[in-house]
């Protein structure tokens, strides 16, 4: 089978390939006590979450090739060398080498599921018998947010260095998928392979590819300044033939709905974006910084008024559409909390988001976006191709409880290039 060439040069280019992870038993392997450790504010009803996620996958399957993490992981594990490599990395990282001999004998398909859903703790020692833990390797509760653990920038793949240990295995698995599944053709940059990366954190929800020479990066609780400096020193330093621009937006550390930049800013079209106005446009204490990289080296760092002003100076003039509408700041807060600014583009002016954020959708409709229901598209009652600009609305009662929206749940690997 011919490998897929990773290529992401924008947020809105026509989607051709995307990695998903349908939430499974790992979501139910959680109690209220474990929720905070798992970075959740509540526990999910898997039956409802599964149906909602099926709408997302159903819509995406109509326009692009979809890849499931668990299928890609199985491809890694089918090869014995791949299995040895991955299990050694996971067991060493999680101080669980005692599990290696047990796991290595398990066939690829059930092992792939166990590495995501959790490996139950066998109570065959006094230590294990008295342990309050349920799992020897914990479930990956957050893996359906595939955006965070790997980041496609151009033809390269930056493996995330997660801010929370509970998510580290997601990055380890994605690194193995891109290096050993034989599905993708890309160049991998992994911070953990560099000796000076101890303080680095980088997550995909904070990284937006606007144009092949412009990147937006959020600096907050999940992506720190060390992570951004790592990208400058070890990622962009490789590009020594042109000028690139990195726009850094500081984010509030609280509340938790501000964990990533894509929770307050996403691209919708060539000339439109979705913003949470109080942080992106109103005067506040959160800085916006423009970094210019010339032939692989930082040539200038300066403060700018805001992201939109900086982008306009680089030739991208965006009209902001306001998350929650313009009538009431309380409504803006409520809809931002439920991922009202978090949209995923399948093409210019063609995006997916939650249907519950009615004021946000009303604002989009005023700006020329038709409102389509995901269930109507999946069932065939509505043909997306009959519309120009549109937003596809997902049912979202359970999925938002995990703390993310459509962009968070998608990891694009290939888009068609744009002509700006």
C-alpha cells in the first residue's frame, strides 16, 4: 500500500485525511474520584458520547479518508519489532517493566485495545492486593481528543510533549504510528529525543497552521514558553531558506475552558475566523507576540495589538465572528465553555461544530453560513455539496464534558494546498 504523504499548510484547506479515535471503554473506566486525575470535570455516558462521535466520523467519512488510532496502533503491533519497541517505551516510561513479558505475548488486536482502555492490575502480590489502583496501566481517557498528541506542520510531524503525565502514552503511541505503522510518510520531530527538553510542554490544541509561513501558538497551561522556544530552536531552525512568522497568544490559566488556543480562536474561511472576544479582541493583560524567523534564526520578537492585527499585517485580513454572539458577555462565557469557538474546517467556509451553541450559530448564519445538521448529512437527507458556506452541527450533550470540540477531536494529516 502506498504511503500517505503528510501535508498540512493551512487550517482550512480541503480535507483529504484525518486521524480519529472513537471513544470506547476507556471513557467508562472512570469514577468521579478519577475524573480530576483524568483532566475531566465530569464523567461521561459512553452510549451517548459514542452516538455523538459517530456523527462527526460520519460527516468526515463523506469528504476524506478517516484513520482510527486503534487500527493504526494494531498495524504497529502486528510487527514484532514494532511491538517490542512500543511496549518497551511505554513500560519504561510508566515504570511498569514487570508487565512487559505479559504484554508481549498478547496478540496485536487485543493488545491495541488494552493499551488504550487500560491494563487491569493483577492482585498477585501484597503490594498489588493492597493497592487502591484499578489499573497497572491506566486508561487513556482523553485520546478521543486526537488533536493534542501530534501536530502536522507542512510535511513534518511534531510529537507533542504533554503537560500532564496521564496523557504521555498518547504521544508515545502517535510517535510509533508515524514511525512504524507504514501508513504515513513524514519527518518526525520529538522533543523527548533531545537532552534539553525537560521543561518543554507542547500540545496540538495550541498550534494552528494559518499559512505555510504563518503559525499561531497558544502559550498557557498546556504549551509553555520552553515548548515554543523548542519549536524555534529545533523545528523552524531546519527551514533555512525563507522567512516564517510565529504569532504567540498568551492564555489565561483559569478557567479550564482556556486550556488551548483553539478554544478561543479557530479559522473558518479565507477571510473569517471565530473568536472569543474578551481575550482575542478586547484590551487585557494577555500579550500577543510576533516572532519572525529568518533563515532558521529568530530575527525579531515584538508585541502586537492582537492576532487579527498581526495577521492583517501579513496579508490575511480576517473578519471576526463572535463566539456567543454580541448581545451578552454571560452568553459568550457559557458558549465558550462548551467549545463554542472550537470549529474544524473540512474546506474553506465549510466547518463543523456543536449545535448546542445557538447564539454562536446565529452569528455565523448572519455571516453567510448555512446551518446543517450532522445527522441529516450522515443519513443522506442533506447533501453538503449543495451548499456554499456552511456549519455542520453535531449533537453535543456528552462529548463537550470532556473539554473539547470538533477541532480537538480531529488530527488532520493531509489537506489540499490553498491559493491565498
